[in-house]
């Protein structure tokens, strides 16, 4: 649709009328990128001129305004005679004025669950570094590398006393690279910046775990929160994450004659549907079954207050390791491997979908999974 441009007048002080261009449909504002219908020319007419000089001024000003109008209209409608290549270049130029930070936020909003949280965290660091405004036209390798250095040196948003962890910085920068890749596909960038920028290298992380002896000491040690203790031991026996234990309902547990107990659920983190065999000790730990819709661990919450009970319980058992709830999942995987379960079976039991997460795992048969569940025996 061709853009129509007309000269309009607006009364101002001093017995004058300011001239401006009226666009239909609206065009992007050259600075903000927002749709606008007005562009003031900085020209004015004298209202009800009396002297010859004032009349001449009005006549010359109107002629100048008309020339500007015609030039502006011709320029706006010129793309109609451009070649396909020229149109594409004009589109990239126009998109170059748009805000990459806003574009990143829209991509973040499309993500779900923990991945969404990770994108939002990356967005916050991006806003801090750019003050919330970065035109696509200003995106280049230099900016990406400067932002990379910023992530590696900045303080954590969780605590201004500690530097952002390297693996967190790597994760957030990968979100920027993913956005750059998408922006190139969407036509906002003329070059694939993602391919030109190297990621932040992941640092080595130590996954703390408990020995079988330490687990048995925990069984014999009282905890101020018995529900938390039961959930932690259940995690050590099954490898389940806190989020999956928290949302478990009795209807997800079934018993198959000759095969034992199974947990049929959808992982909260990966959304993968799993049928996980669980050992009898894990089932016996749960107590009297409730209604199918009732939670197995009602009232189980994650907070700094609850973590205090966890740390006190660990300390009371004489364990000096830095143990979090997630370490019970690590404990499950470590003990399975220690007692001979092959790495592929452990991967399957943990429900990992990405091979990078668990270092080259593959599919295994259900029988191998069943044998693996009975290898950890606690002294109840």
C-alpha cells in the first residue's frame, strides 16, 4: 500500500501556524521506531498576513513545504519499484533500528519451565549491560565479546559479594548466541553473528555425593523436618529431582506382577514422559497410599528455611560435605556406577534426553533398568 503524505497546519504562539507532514498509513519514527503520522518541518506560516512581506513569506514557505512533501512521498513509495534484493536490504536496514533487547525478551517469553527462567536471567544481565536499548544495527562481534567479558567479571544478581559463576555465564551467553542465530534467520541481521562468536567454555564442576555408609548414618539421624528426610532418601533410592518428587501423586505409582513398582510421570524439567522402575525400599518408605489425586509428599517445599533443616540433619550425622537436596540425585547415579551398573542404564534411569548432560548415554532394555533399581539397599 502506497503511503500518502499531506501538509497540515497547527496553530502555535505568536499568531503563527506550524507546518507538518501527515502520513497515512503511519511510518516508523526515525529514532524510536514506533509508528507515527506526524513529522514537523520547522516551518511556519503567519496567520492572516497583512503586509506584502508576510504574504511573500507564506507563499515561499508553502512552496518549500510542498517540495518537501513530494520528495518525502516519492522516497517512501520508491520501494515499490525496487528489485527483490533491494527490498530485502531495505527491510534489514529498517529492522536494524529495532531493539535487540526487546527481541530477546520476546524469545525468552516463549520458553517454558526452567529454560524460561534461564533466559530471563540472561535477559537481566543484558539489560544491565545495555541499559535496555541496543539496535540490531549496533550488534557486532565487538559487542558480543565485550558482553562475554562482562558476564565473566560481573557480580551475581543473587549476591553482590560473589562473581557470577563461569558455568552460569556460559549458559547465559549461549542464550545470547541462540537469539543471534534466530535473529539472522528472521532477517534482522545480514550476517550470522552466532557462527562468528565463540562461546564461553564450561568450567569443571564437582558433583558432591554421599557414600552408602553416609546414607545409612542419615537414616539413623533425626531431622527436624521428617518429610524432607523421607523425600531426600527417596531421591537417593530413585534418582528423582526435587521438582518431580514434590509433584508426585499416588496415581502415578503402579505395581506390575512379577516386575515390581513403577512410577509413570512427566519430568517437570525436560517434559519427558517416563516409566521409572523403583525399588521396594523406596515404595515402603512412602507409607500408607492415598487417593490417586493426592500428593505423595504433601506440604514438601523448597526454601532457605527448609534447607536449614537439611544442613542441620547432614551435620548431625557427622557429614562435613556441602550437601544440597540435588546431591541425593547425584548420590543415586554415583552409587549405581560404583556398584557396577553400566553408564547407559544410569542415563536411562535418570531420564536424561540430552547426551551432553550425562556424557554419552544410550537406550537400554527395561530388564536392565529393573536390575539396576535393586542395587542400593538401605538399612531401615
